[in-house]
C-alpha cells in the first residue's frame, strides 16, 4: 500500500470508491421492495411473490459469491473480476425496468443476484489488503455502512420519488446509471492489491493449496459468523422488503412520512455500522458485536408495538436501528481476520453465501407467507426472533482485533480450530 500522507492518498480513494460501489449494490437490490406497492398492481403480484423474488435474488447472490470470490483468491486477480460484475449488476438493474410478468421479474433479479454476489467479498478483500492496521476495522466498516446509507437511507427516498415522478420502470433505468459510471472509474484507476504482512494474521503462502482452502471452512469464527450472518440476513431483508408495505397499508401515514421513517432507519443503521466498526478497532470486536446485536433485537419489536404512534415509532427507529452496527463485523471483518489474507475473499464469501442462501431465501419467503396468512406484522416477529438467535451465538466468537491481540501473551494465530 502506498504511504502517501494527507487525505489524497490511495487508501482514502479506495475506501470512498468501494463505499460507493457497495452502496450501489444495495441501492439496486433493495429498490424492488421500496417501490413494490407501485409495481404490484401493474404486474398483479402478491406479498408471497415479493418474498419469493427477494429470496431468488438472495439465492443466486449467495451461490455466485463463493464461486467467484474463491476463484479470485486462487488466480489473484480481483480488479478485472470486480469491474466485470459492477457492469453486469448495473445492466441487470436496467433490465428490471422492462419486466412484464412475475416470471421475467424472477429471471432479471436472479441475474442481478449472480452479478452482485461476488462484489462485497472482492471489495472487502481489496480493502483489507490496502488498509493500515489501525484503520482496518474503520475502513471495512465505512465500506459496509454504505449498504445502509445508500441502500437504506437514500434508496427509499430516491426510488419512491423517482417512481412517483417518472414511473417505476424509469426509476430502474435512472438508478442503473451510477453503477456504469463507477465501473468505468475502477477500470481506469483501481490497482490490483498486493498482500502485505502483519504479525496478527495467518502467514501468506505464495501458492495457495487445496488444504489451505479447506481449512477456511473449518475455522471456528467463520462458522459462528455464518450463523449470526444468517440471522442478520433474515433480519435485514425481511425488514426492508415488508416495512414499506406495512407503512403503506397498515397505517394512515402519507408518502412523505413513510419516506422519513424508511430513510431514518437506513441513516441510523449507517451510523451504527460505521461507528460499530470504528469502536471495535479500539475496544475489540467482541464487546462491539454483543452490544450492537442486543440493541438490534428491539427494532422490530418496537415497530410492531408502536407503528400507529408516529412519535414513538420515530424515536424507536432512531435508537434501535443503531443495532445493525454489528453487521460489518460479522459479515466481513472477523471472517477476514480469522484466516490467511490469501483467503480473505473466500472467508467473507462463505459467510455471505450461507447467509444469503439460508437467511436471504428462507427469511423473506416465510415472512411473505406469514404476512399473507396472519397479517402484515408477522414479518416483524420473524426478524425479532432471528435477531435474538444471532445475539446468542455471538458469545462463541473469538477476538480478532489487532489491539486486543497485541495485549495478549498468546502468540498463536487467533480464531483457528
């Protein structure tokens, strides 16, 4: 990594660029749920079909994550793969605007899942290679937090406004443009990362072997992160898929109020993800995970109990949305720090793969079925239960923060089984 000083160094350029790319992944992906109330009447879709569509996207997202991220670890070429997938998911977003039936919607969103899946592990493996040790958690947290700032805060406001002004089809055309531009930028300016050594990570071998690869899937922290990640995917995807419909159909709130509620939730999740990762650089990964995952449990519960009271609902979202601050730690930071840098993308992708296939597929589908059978509030109780289970499993994770490892008398590589 270059050692330039000041703001205009490559490390900062990289973090900003990767922040925008990850944000666009979630803007494109989550936009369907935010404008579904406008899509459903034209295409004749039900809540169950919304859940199935979100689940199919998650399934293909997860499958492509591990396949292509692992391939990038073995061939050592992350930049060209990232450029290709950024262009592909932007094109898939564009195609979402031309669908005319449930079948074509499933096809296009499946393609989007395939294209978006490898982006996060590729991005975070590049960031961890190029980050200084004292900023590792901060940088990775900033990148992950864009899923909430852009995908959670900007997406509901932007997509709903675009759909209201120009129609839901045009909204997909417009939000596809930034992804194409970012693809051109990283094609021109992104550098292929060169692994650097740290005394607190597993040593890097020049030629990765099959045994090294298999060892990743035997690592305690990777498995526990995966379980918590499954719960987090159920939590996030069910909330983002069904909250817009809950607010639109179960309350008397206007579009401006709904946009405020959804945007505030995304903003506070962004602050939590940014802050949680930064705090973990100083106090350790484990205290941060436990505090934030405990807080997350109360968000869906408070919404279910107070959704008719706008003031109480606003305060609840303001406080409890911070709980998702544990997401970057579970999905990216701890898995990457628990294995060799050579296989950081593989570790991250395995967590995302399993979380997406099980959590991303099971959660929205079950939530949609329960919503149709028992009412729109059912998905909130599904997310609360998932958050509670995830919190319990955080107690088995081992510390990986460099600041904690430096203070430990144990010189063995952490988090290995």
